[in-house]
C-alpha cells in the first residue's frame, strides 16, 4: 500500500486548484469573500457555490501534492485495534479515519491534507508519525460511519421497516435533472444513509410539516409536527445521533465539523415523484445537536384564497382591503398560524402583468411564479430594513414584508404605505386589538399608524375533523358556559381511522378576525387609544371576534370543541403572546414525561375466548392489557394507546393479521413495536411471511401460558426470571 507523508512545502488550497485548472482567479476571489463571511473551509465554500465537487478537490490535491487516493477495498476489514487509537469523536471532528499501524507510523485517510491541526491532533493522540491517503469529504464521512459501527446499529433499527418510497437529492443548481451518484435510498447504500432517507420519506408521506431530532442522555427522540401537533414517532440509539445529523448535513452541504453553534441550511429531495424543499436548522444542546427539518411541499404551498376557511363576509372584507392602491394590511398571529399561506393567496390574487409586486422574506418558503422574491441575508447585511429600502427603489406597486420585527423596518414599511404603495406585512400578536398595542410598543408615531393601516387580520389554525370517520360527540360542556356563546345542539368529532392515522383529524382550517379600519378607528388609534377602548368600539360596531367565527365552524361540524378551546383566544388579550396551543402542548409534554412502570400489552384477536385467555395470562403477571376484536380496532388502539407489545392473531374479521402487521411496519411510528403473531397454522409459508413482515415471533395456537409469558418478556427485553419467578415486573 502506497502512502504519502505530510507535505513539507506549504501550499494554499486556492493555489493548488488554480494550478490544476479547476478554478480561475475571479472564482477564487469570490469564494474567499464568501468564506470570510460564512467562516467555512475554502473547499466546503467552493462546493456550496457549486463551482466544484468534493471529488474534484480530492483529485486535484492528489495530483498536485502527489498523495494517493485510498483504495476503498482495503477499508473492508480495518483492525478494531487501529480504530481504538483514535476516539470516535476525534475521528468525526477532524474527519480522519485510521487505517493501519506499522511500527512508529500510522496511516490515516483524510479529505483535507492541508488541515495541519487535524494531523497534529492525530500525532499527539497516537504518539506516532502520520502517513496520509485521500478520500472525498462525503465519501470519508460514510467510511468513518461504517468503521465505527453505526451502520450495525442502523441495520438493527431498520430490521422491521418496509420502505415504500425512495428519495433522491436534487441539486439546487439544476432543479430538474437528478444527480444519480447522490441516490440515497439504494439498497446498496450504507444503513445510516438509508435510515435518513426513510425518515424523510416517511415524514413527507405522513403530512408532517417538521421533523424534529432531539438528543437525550442515552437516545434521540424523533418527533413529527402533523396538523400543528407534535407526535412522538420513534427513538434512535444515542451512538447513532451524530452519524444521522452528519448525513443530513452532507445532503444539505452544511459544515459537518461545526457542532458548537447554530447552523442553517437547505436542500431539495425527490419523494414519490415530487420535489420537496427541506429547510434545516441545528441548535447545540446538552446532549448534542438538535435538528429541525422544515418540509416545504410545493403541492401544498398554494391554497386559493376562497379555500382557506374565510366565510363569505370575511372574504369580501379581505378582498376589499387588498384592493386599495396604497396603505398597510397587517396579518397577525403566532408562529405556524398560516400567515404566510394567507399572504401567498393574496399575492396570487393581486399579481398581474400591470403590477410590480416584490416580496421580502426570511426565509422564502415557496417559490412563486411571476413574482420577484427577495431573501433576507443578515450575514451580508441584507436585513429587512435595508432590503425594504432597496425594494422601494425598484418602483414597486405592492410590497410584501415577511415580518415587521423592529422600529426601523416598521417605519420604512409604514411610510412606504403612505407614498403610493400597498404593503402587506405580518406581526406576531394575539389578536387584532393587540396588534395596535404592539405597534405602540415599537414606538411608531400614533398618527402614522392611524393614517396608514387599512385593516388587520388576526388568525389561527384548527384541525379539521376527518371526513371519513366523523361521528356525533358528547363533550364536557362545563367550559362552554363561561364563553357565553350560542347553544349548539350537536357536536362532532373524528372517531379515528386509517385515513387520519387514527387521530380523528385530517388537515387544518383557518379561523380569522378581519377588522377594517374606518374613520372612527383611525382617529382612535391616531390619538393612542388603549386596548379596552378599542375592544369596546369593535363590539359596538358588531365586528365579529375570532371566537365568533370559530363557533360557526364548530356548529358546521368542521372542527371540535376541544380544538376551539385549545387554539382560539376568547378572553380580552393583554397583547402578550400567550398562545393557548403552546400552553396545552407544555401541559401534554409535562404529562407525558412520566414513563409508565408497567408495560402495556395489546391483544388483537377476533376469537373472544382465545383473546381473553391471553389477557388473563398476561394480567396474572401484572402486565397492563387491552383487547381489540378486529384489525380496525387493533390499529386504532396501537396509534392511540402506543402498546409496548402486540399479540396479533393471523385471523381477524375485517383483515388478516398479516395485513395489519404490514400496515404497522410501513410507518416509522409503529415500526419498532414488537409483534408476536398467533396462528392456527404451522405452515412454513405462513411463518416465513410473518417474519418477512417483521414479526418478533410466530406461535402456533393453542399456546402454553408459560411459553406465552416467556416470549412476551423476551420481546419486551425483560429478563425471564423477573416474570416467571417473582410474579411481578
């Protein structure tokens, strides 16, 4: 094996790449400027700018420095003793992989031979001289993951999973043509890569808006936000966390060596024929980097204005507001309340060939055809304030400002609304009246607010009842009396079905409060009227509150009483962001933090005698048990009660046990629940099918109670003696 020592002659990477003819002086100068701004290595910067690939850089370094590129075949059987010389964290931090040791020399694989700090770290830790071989950065990361064993854990993680969709990374530069070399769902790809691919495709197919990776002391929790609600999906062993995070960073061309500060990035993936935008954000936490992936699906990006949930009266009022040639229209609500969706729908209504419409956003969530969209970039000085100044020099007719955050931005936006521009903007406030107080807090002159604002739209999103399982409900009406709202004779809820993942809800609908500013309201705001005075004025004008419109949705069977009480503010607002949704979520989190001491076992069997016998056996050893008599009830119980173990009969009334097992294994959320199949058949074909679908065990009825307990304990990871001898868990 030919290796090369660390080069004595110091060369800069830029010089090497110019000598190799891969870049020119102009490209290098631009890359160096961007490197200083983003604080990344030059090679990573050139890759981010789509000037070079990491393979281009690797080959240039190999040629110019005469360092061999590693032969990947020799990496298949690295001695474990060699790996122990360099700790796993050091290997990932410095992107080095130890290959072999001979006397006083150690051979390592590295992507950046000019990174003398990494080489010195290896020399110091191993007390040996270093010889180096090269590998591209993305390939080296996979090699390190494979060598240090995360793939073994990943293989175990994916043992029972059935993947239905592959994903591909779509290069930002092309948008349409896919780079086949970056296929990340191939069955030949490393298991960590396939796990990340499956996580993303499952999130998209589950209609998640965000995927959260939250490191804990010994594991990582994966959660989805679906229809505005957080939902625990699975756990990943702690030793896999950094490999998963690094893989996602590689896909988004983010700096995998930086873990000490927050990072932002993005990429495109293709899932089931659809191109999906991912916006990535990392945050250092106690146990590692926390990551959130925002899923931006263009298929769901645009919703016509008349399909957002505005009733005819609200829709007419809003259309009237945005039809003015100049003035300010404010859209308000907490994060995730649908403000951007409403703005995009309004822009689609307003855009014509005769109108110059420009948006200023952070970030640009969806690309809108026929619109000039500007991305805020504070790193290069493009803030909301500076961007808005520049936009006003572009002769706009209509301007959309993603968010008013400070006095400078608000002054520019409000003065623009008085000089012949229609300005649409968002604020984070609780309701329409609180928006005025927020503008006061920004120190805007009262006369400027009163003379500029055309109207305010406050909004929330509530979950829709699933159309496929809607049934009448009998909710607790104790809290309803305090609202002093009209009586509703019939309430509805979703019973839970496969279409809605047994949540009872599918999708969300907007609840709005549209307040047009007439001469009286403008005068009141101009003299600095407070919230109480403004609220009384709105009541006298018979302007409906958000709770009034929500009540109409409740009466129409669109949503549930629980959703209204949890999401819609009905008490007079203090102006602070006291979002009932957040309060409820905090209560749910604190309530769900306690882990039950007794495992919950679900028995799914259409034979009452057989099912009850299993329940009796498990309860005799203090297991908590539930029973379902058909597949639909079983699926509902799995999604709603999250059992620790399922005993599943192969024969059910409405579907076979095999069909139910396949449904469970296709979802990450239920993929790791151990399932023991019980059958009257001892045929090899049935047993093979059960194991192929991910069954933990296959038992032939009638099953001896002791065997049932033994296999149940094994599936739960409980020592046999704890169940068989002591009689308690």
